[in-house]
C-alpha cells in the first residue's frame, strides 16, 4: 500500500508544504513541554493531543522505530521556586532543593496520568532541564565566544542585534518588536531586546556553579540545549502553541542558529491556535478556568475530551463546550458498540483517515471518515481506526461498557406532571421533580415538542431512586 504524502503548514514559510524528512529512518520531533509546578489546564493539553496525532501519523507512515519525539519538562522556574519557598517558610524541614524536587516529581506524575487519560503516547525522551545544566552552560560559553552573548553583573544576555534573522518566524522586525512588546529594560542590558541566558541565584534559590558565578539558566536556552543534545543541530519538526512563537521560539532559533550555524535548527514549525471555553478566553477571573483533572473528576472520559479536540483543526481557535462533550460521548458510545463486535488485530486503520491526517492533520475530516465507517458497519476497520486515533485502547473503555441510564420513564412522568400543572396552575410538583433531576446531574430540556432528559457530567443514577 502506498501511503499518501504528508503535507504540513510550516509557520516558517507560511505555506502548506510537502513534508520531506531529513532522515526517513530517524524523523525528529520536538514539542515545548510544561513547567511543572501545577496541574495542566485544558489549553495546555491541546498541543499534546495535536502532536500526538502527528506522532501517530509519522509512526504509521514511516514505521514506529523511525520517529524520535522529545518533549521537555521545565523543572527550574521562578514559580516552582516560590512554591518551595512558601513551604519552607511554613515550616517544612526539607532543604529547598528537596522541596523543589518533591514538587516537580509530584507534578510530573500528575501530568503523565492526565495526558495518558487523553490517549497521548509518551514521547521517546522527556528530558528535565535540571539534568541538562552542563549542556546549557556549554552552549552559553560558545555563544559568548562567538560574540552573540555577553556577561554583565552575573547575568549572561543574548545580543539580539547580532542575529540578523531575528523575528523572521513571527514576521516582525526588531524595532517593531521593541515598540510593541513588553521588553524589560535593565541596567545590565546593552539593548532592551536582549534576553537572559543565565541569571545569578541568591543563597535561598536553586543554583549551579558556572563561569559567571552560582546561578540558573533562563527558560529559552533550555529547549535549544536539549534539542541539540537529543536531536542534533538540525531536525524535522518543532511544535508548540502559537503563544510561544514570540519571544520563546524566536529566541530558541537565535540561540541555536548562532551556536550551530552549520545546522538549520527546525525545518518545519508547527503552531497550534489557542483554546476557548464556551466562546470566551479561559481565565481565572471569568470562572471558566479548569484543568484536565477537573474534567476527568467530573466524570468526563479522556476519550471524550480528545474527541472534542480532534473536531477542530489545530490551526483554528477551538472552543470547548459542555454540549460538544455531551455529543462526543453519544457518538463514541455508538462507535464503541459497533467496534466491540470486531476481532482483535485483524485490520489496518482506514486509508481515508490516514489521507485526511496527511493533509496538514485534518482531524475534522478524519472524524467525518469514522462516521462513514460506522455507517457502513465496517467493524474491524472502525476498531483499528479508533485505536490509531487514540480514541480506544485494546478494548472498549469501561465507562462505555456500563449501560446507559434509561431516563425515558422519568421523561414521561415529568411530561404528565406538566400537563396536569397546565390545568391546575400549580407548577410546584414540576419544579420539585426538575430540582431533583438536576441534583442527580440530569439536564432537563422542556419544549412544546416534549421533555428531554440528558445525563451530564456528574450524573449519579443512585440519586434518581424514589422519583
Ligand atoms: Zn521551547
């Protein structure tokens, strides 16, 4: 079988291009990973699911042994330090380093559990920044030697104007960026655009010995050093959220291309758009901020969250809504009922789904093709395709095997109560039943057409007893 050629939208050239690997036996992929101080929120999960689809596609087309996927853990950061310092001040007996390690270990454990629940395969390498401090120091020394960086007052800064292509990825000039960005002016900077590669640490902050005194790395150098160590001076694809394009990705390019001018750093840049919730930007002040774990704890299965993500192309903003989650659950239940009848390991994923994903990860079209398969009752192909898309493991997930609540009797009863209330003008029994249903996690929709009862997040069948 000839696989379709993969085409990807490259942010660097702003065009959809045929993907040509540097080495088809070792395709190299890098995704900027999380800063590990807290649970991942829903927006953090989007690049993980997008790149998981790409990783699965590359493995399918080139072979599972031929793809190296790196996603880092940022485990040195001022927010991590602040939380460890707060625990120290609250009387913890451990050293600051121990408290930091505990916090990052715990957060990495949460992250793995949450991303596993979303069906994301673990990357080949998950380097931690603190394990690569030596490589970062070596890269910074090299940048100083080549005139691209300078030391001042214990800080090392990257000299942005020494790299003529700075800003090419996001399509801005340095002067535009200075005018529009919140650049920090500091006495130790030659130019306001220069950014930190290394900064000094006080005794109460984590630090490493370096040629510039005890200190810690800036954030951007981390990805440049780790991608070089694990993937080399040039590699195939670098991915991340569009919010990281400037300054983080511009800074990565500047550092890597100046330290290793012989390599081209990343050939293709893939950026996913942001996530909204019910049409609004997710924010703590709007009260619509939640983590992946919050949704899982509400009883929304990981496959349902993943399905909702896949319905929107990665290059478009995506809107998370409770209604989409409810519909996704209905669709998945239906597909699982069909797929359950298939035998194990007898089929390949549907070629039309591979074609859809090969066209710049058109996941919405892949979902449409799954609808076709379900409609055609192509059981074993549907099963293999759901597994390929990460929507199903070896078997149907437990939540989908549990029988769905039959609420039709209650809907009939509520409709009858309403008819009576129209005559008696006493709506109290209707309101009482609606309140009880809501308390059991059932959404009530009443219209002229009739009564609809929809079990939602947090549905508890036990609370329906006696109704
Ligand atoms: Zn990065």
